[in-house]
C-alpha cells in the first residue's frame, strides 16, 4: 500500500508531507471518509461522496475533486483486494496559527490512502462484540464527519482497559452511537430500533443499506433513541460501519443480550447487506 494521493499527485507514502500549519493538524479543521473495498471494488461510493460533500458544505470548506476516480486509482495501483480507502480534506494551510479562517481561495489539503483489512472474515461476526457504556461528551455536531476524534479514541482505550470490544456512548441514559459505529437493537417483539438522524449521531452510510435490507425482510423499523435498559433487554443488538459492516453485539455492561450469541436476524441482515452492496458495486465500478 505504498502509493498515496496528495493534492493532485500520486506519490510514495514516504514522500507525502504536509505543512505543520495545516488547519487539519492544528485545529482538526478537516473532514474525512472511510470507504470499504471488497473484491477490489468500492462499496457504497456514491453515498460516501454525498456525505463527504455534505460535511464540506457544513464547514464551508471549498474542495472539489473526482473522489471516486482517486479512490479507484488507489485501489488499482495498490492492488487492494479487501480493506479501505481513507479520504481527508482540510481547510488548507495558513502562514501562522490563527483561529480565523484563511482567505476563501486558500487551497484545501486533500489526501487519500489505501489500507488492507479483513472485512468479510472478521472473527467478531461469529463471536459477537462486547460493549460497555460511557457518557457521550463529544461536541454537538456529531452529524458532520470531522477529524475531531480524540474523545472517540479515549473511549476506544476505555474499552481496551475494560477488556471489551468497544463503547456505546450515552446522553441522559439514551444511547447515541458507538465510537465509530451506529448502534441498533432488535426488541423482544421483533422491532429494529435505530437512533433517528439528528446532530447527535453520524448519518452512517452502512446504516442506510442496513435499514433497506431490514425493511425488505419485513422487519418493523423505528428510528428513535433507545435507553441502556432497552438495549440490555433486547433480543438482539448490533452495530454498523464501513469497516465492521453489520456486526452483532452479545454483551452490554456485562449483561448478556438474548442468549449471549449473535442473533439470527442480525446474521440475516449482515448476509443480505453483503449481497446487496456487492451486487451494486459490480455495476458501478
């Protein structure tokens, strides 16, 4: 995975450098996307582009590029079969550290790289994730995919220290989302519950297709917040993200979910999701 993209050029990663005055470095004044690659094909690329452009618009960052072409080139040249493409765009470089934004015509900093990762054969799909809950202390615009990820990183380390897989964050005892995933449950009466789209969660790309597949399975879907107690008493729980795809959750705060094994409905959703996105990618790549 040696070739990367930086500001219009494809260069070896050892030659890719940015200024210490880049606003992404100094202020996390940047947005990003992570696109799954399966069988050397980009998954859900159009939706990722739409979300990237929305994030740029919300922060008034002027950046334009052929995001799909850049990603496809990195997949091909790095011979990436399975893994991810990471895209990042910052507001660019100033001459000094300054809170005020640079002039509107300041060129943004755009870079991208490829990374190998096992997506389909992740062992957690068979054993399920163990989750703990912690307060959600992030800023109030979680719907924008910015590089402000320090709190998420801190929570990842909380999970490591606790010997579990990840954290679900909460506000007023209601679960918002995971550190890098959307959170969902299936109630004992078969209703799939997923937090509504608002400023408290990221509008997950994988979440969109997952909900479509759940509806195709004739599962009743409710888009609303759910409590920690609801999650603990659910029949099934799972997360969605571009790297975990659809991943079952079997334990929350030491409480077993259902029978403590990955749920049947979650397994069907994962299987149907994979089939759907692979069909779609074969016609768009």
